[in-house]
């Protein structure tokens, strides 16, 4: 079956996301930060509605959105994927005050551009990132993460 938007070597993009969430959960557990998957938190501007954040800790007041996106095969910006990063910024913006907010992204470096997808996102969209949001890049090869904002 031809799936042009399917990541090569992956059973499904949904599974890629789930696997990345598990890696993020394991990484933070190693930092003594226990996170639960799919934690519902009421968010909103005019009224509230629950949004399931990828990871979180209600008592520790931590919310995490995970993104395992990569540059396109030809090295271009995955524009549609960047829309979901912007959506995550909106969710963080309307989340309750007092929570630590983390965008946890897969590190994917583009040699032609000499920057990672996370670095590109911050450079191009800093005006959309709330001041209290941290951006972390996870290197799947080294299983390490670095805060880049």
C-alpha cells in the first residue's frame, strides 16, 4: 500500500509518536521526573475543555508535548508538521498558570541548513512560543536531551 506521508521504516506515524512519547517518559524518569501519559488538563480562553497532553504530572505541575518530526526527504521544512508545533504552543498558552511546560522534540539536524529542526522552529517562530515554554531536543542515537530554549 502506498503511503507517501508515512515515515520510512515505520508501521505507522501514530506508532512513531507513541514510541517517542515512551522515550521522553523514560528520559525524564532518569531525571527523577515521573510523568504520566495522556494527562487531561482543562484549557481554554472562554470556558475550559480538557486536552490530553502527551505527558504530565498534575501534582508536580509539569506538561509535555512530544514531536518526533523530521525534515522532509529533500531537506525542506515539513510545513504541515510545524502547524502541530504551533498548535502545541497555543495549548501551552491556554494551559493553567504555574505549570512547567515542555516541548520535547526529536533532534533532526539538516547539514544543508546547518541547524536542527528544533533550532529552525525557534528561529522562525519565536513570536509564537510563550516565554514559560522550554524546548528540549532529544538525540535518539545518544539517548540524551538538551534544552535549546
